[in-house]
C-alpha cells in the first residue's frame, strides 16, 4: 500500500487509539492504528506502515515501543501522513490554529475535505495499488516482467498486494475492482513458469491460487459469471497443485455462493458437501463453520427447514472452537457477523412459509449487522437488504420501508451487481403489503432498478 487508507470518523474513537492519543505517544498511536479492527482480523504489518513513513521496520518498532517522540517536525509530518484529525492532536500543525481535544469535531477525517468524489478516490487508490504491484515486479503493462528467479520476498509482496485489493473489495464491491484484479491474477499466474527454489513452490502456487480466487470473487460480485467460473477453475487447479486443501475448499465455497446467487441451490449444496468431504483432517473450525453455514442456506432454500436448523447448529459449534492463530490468513474475513447472516437467510426462508419465524429472521439479521466491522461495508449492506425483507415478512412495512430507503441510497455507492440483484429481489417479500401506497411506490422504484440492471 503506497499510503494509509481513508478511514471513517469512528476509527479515531476506538478505545486503544483514544488512549494512545491521550498519552501523547505517537508511537503507541501508530501501533493502535495498525491493530485497529477496521483493517481486518490481522494487524497491518510494521513493514508496510514503516514504508509510509520512510523508515525501516526496526525503526518503527523502536518508535512504537520506545519513549514518546518530541521532534515537532516529525510529529507533524507523521500526523499528516495518517490524516489524524487536528482536534485529536496535542501539538499544532505548521500554519494551523490549534484546537483542543474534545472540541466536538475530534472525529472528523480528511475524507470529506479531500477533492473529488468516491469514484475518484477509488480510482486513485486502485492506481496506487497497481503502482505498488508494478514497482514490486508483479505487474507489467501487458505482461509480467522478464522471467527471473522468484524468491520468498516476491511471494510476500504478492500476498500483500492481494490484501490491499481484498480490503477495497469489502468496502466498494467487485465492480470497481474486477479488471484490475483479473489483470493482476493473470499476470502473476505466469510466475509459475519462472525458476524458484523447490521449497518455495507450495507458497508460490498457493499465492497464485489465491489471486485467481480473488479475481473470481470480484467477477462474481460484478455479475460476470462466466469470468468468475474461469478464475475459480484456474484457482482450484493451482490450490490442488500446491496441496492446499483448505484453499481449494474455500474456492469451492465461492463457486457455491455463485450457484446460490443464481438460485441453483441443489448444485450449490452438492459443491459444498464435496468441499467438506475432501477436507478431511485439513478442516479447521472456521472452514467447517463457513461451509456448514452455507450448506444450511441451500438446505433451507430447498425446503428442508429442520435440516437447515440442524446444520446451523453444527456451524455454531464449530465457530466456538475457532482459534484465529491456527486458521488460514484468508479466513480473516469470517467472523460472527457472517455466521449470523446465514441464520438470517435460513429464518427468512422459513418465514416465507411460516410467518411465525419472521421475528427470528429480524433478530438474526440485526445481530449480523451489529457484528460486522466498519470495513465490511458490502456485507453490512447485503444484510440491510435482508433486514428489509425480514421486516416485510414480519408485517412491519413501515420499518421495512425505512430500512429500504437506506438500502437504496447505500447500494448506489457500491459497485456490486450482487447487491443490486438482492435489492431488486426485495419485490418478492413486499407483495403482501403492496396495497399500501408507500409500498407500491417502493415497488415501482425497485422495478425501475431492475429494468436498469437488466
């Protein structure tokens, strides 16, 4: 990453960050910044953050763990690099009037003051990531650079670039990303033909497989289903070549999510069951919970609601056994919100046949939304769509319309065809309330969205 990401206002209200600011220790502020849940389950590496500041990893370690910095020029420069709100600072930036902490706007960020809208910022961010990839020798204009011997540092850089792309995917959706990620994934695929130490082969091939998987996932989110399948097949082949059975299962899970989205639930269930069967002793609690939760959604869609609830119970039992240190890095996205979201899907399906279950659907989806971190924007929006459906099913049309208005607004900010499709599908759950003028108008808006998306 060439520069720190733009973070929401709530970022600076996180307790460890606030305490570090109150202690007037910029090193501890940086450590709290790196470990903030906004960045995901895994903290930002010191090497990446040190690069933003123009120092070495060892120097950053001393800054974080040593005495407070007192050199004003360095304090001011680093505060500006991280875009720390001026009202949070205990010193005055050059040429600025000082504002004390607690002035009421301490949580404001530079996101609002930066020129350009969200699309411009996304393009700038993607251009920055592409520049990092090119500078690391991982991406060329038409093909990756001249063949050379691949080392462990190349694999580390490849995985670091993938993490950057993945963070943008969570926040913005796959539509804005697909072309960039696909170009990157197909470029690094050529690295498999380069010379490398024999011991490096598994990690190199697994990293390439992960790149193809992410390309497939962004294609799915952008509604490019043929492209998604092409990347998933290439990624699965590479994962099996690397003998990374859990990664191959994760790619099959993504294929099943695509089948579920297309309402091919019998095929999705078969794909998930195959993934689970082939995991064997490689299965970790998080991977088990992920697969069982997805299986439950397909089982419910096929009408076996008791079987779906039983499978959800297996997913919950596995979730409680998760030890993050023993899970693959790419499982960092899976949290309690993802598990609750599957409960919400199952109970919405049950509510379509038995309205008594609707209140449970509402409860589970609200719990899912509350559990998602601020960085996981797309999952939050998808579950707000689910909440709107559940409220219609629970005969709460006024609340459903309030959530629906928010969903319509937020979905326009994302480049996710999946989100658009889910929003349009709200029409099937509002039918029983269509006689209300407000619901009829909402239905007309959805119909227009459907026509535009077609």
